[in-house]
């Protein structure tokens, strides 16, 4: 049988090949066996039935390895869970023992401890009160300095969007990215998700649950340039392309609170003064820099991932957790 470490050298090439097959595993197997039929004597070079026997033998061998790997992985998870539970019980037992200890002190020591606690409490309360006054003054002056159009609007997050209770979104002049974590106790797969994007409407949720977003967008989007993925089996990442690439959105959907678009990244806001080609290059550089700072893939890396994600969505039963992408 083949050396596993040797076969892993072809993983990147085979993953790339797999992403080119929109028909999924069925089409991929057709391509592989078609190659053997057209370019080799795999089917005709031996005795009748030998090709089928060899194919079944390899299938059984790798199925056995897969089951063995799964059993090992499940055992490791169970062991880690048991260790964590044991550590949790030990911490609880230690805390209980600590709380039940009786320490004898003299009257002088008791008075000293009491005085020290009172000093700490006083020192802690005073800065808090001062901070409240300072914050109140700062907020008040901030409101007075804003114009009427900015009143009631929130400050953009670091991605020129907003962090809301159920989701967050960021934007460039070209695109909007939504990150929506599903608050459920099971791993979310592509087939569990409802994600419908129309020219001026977004609907997102899980099948069998009320939609989390079901509302009109303030501006138009290109539905043909929309794609979404599931990150870590719990967070939806939706990317939509704006129709008008010369303006900032104040909301993802019209039910959201508005952000103050006058406070978006000033470097980004100057892009509208550039010609189309230069603006695109600068925006790509800025977007990639922003993605790296947030620990997200760059635009080129995202394109590669999108191709694989398309294949993965067609086959949610396949485990790509050990796959390495470059």
C-alpha cells in the first residue's frame, strides 16, 4: 500500500482538481476513471475482473483507514473531555476547601485588614466617579460638535461597518461582508442555511428557525457576485458586491441603526478621487492590509478558498479539517 506521507504531497494538486468539478465526487471519479480508460490499459491489460477487484481492494483499504482515524479522533476528544471535566472538578474542590478555611488573627491584625479593605474600596470608587464625569463631558461635547445629520448615528467599527447584537458587518467601496454566528448547539452545514440575496433584500437564517435577517437593503447589490461560506461550522460569512462603488453604506439593512459615514476610514474615503483602475488597485491593497490585521484571508486567498468552499458545500459529509491550503 502507498506511503501516506508520500501521497500527502499530492493533496494540494488533488484539492485544486476537485474544486474544478461542479458535479462533485461523481464527476471527479468519472474524470479519474476516464483517464485510466483513455490513457492506460487499467481496464483491459489484465484478466477480466482484475480492474474491478483492484478498485474494490483500494476502496476497502482506505475505508478501513478512515474508520480507524475517526475512532482515534473520537477517542482523543473523549479523553480531552474527561481531562477537562477532571480539572474542573479539582478546581471546584480546591475552591471549596479554600472557602472553608478558618484563619485566626489577632484583634490588631483584624483592624488592619478592615482599614486596608476600606482604603481599597474608597480608592476604587473615586476614579470610577471621576471617569463617569469625564465620559459624560466628553460625550456631551461630542454630541454638540456633531451636525444635525450625524445625531443618533453610531461610530463605525474598524471595518467601516457596525458590530450589532446578532451579527457584524464591514465594507469597502466595492463590497459588504456580513459575519453572522448561529447561536445553536449543533454544527451548522450548508444544507441547514437559508441565505437569499436579491437586488435590494437579504434573508438569512436556519431552516426551521425564524430568519435572523429578513429586510431590505438601503442600496442595490449585484446578486450574481454574491457568495457565502460557513466558517468553523457556526458562522455565516456573506459577501455581496455593491452596484454603486462610489458611496459608503450607513446600514446593512434598513432595520439596522445607521453608522456615521462621515467617520469612516479617511484613507478609504479619498478613493473616490482616483480613476477607476488606480482606485481598484489601491482599494485591493488597503482591503488586503485590513484583512491581515483582522486575521482574515486577502482577496487572492479568498478567491482560492471560494473555489474549494463551492466544492465543500456540495459535499458537507466530507471532512476537510485536516486539509492544508496554500
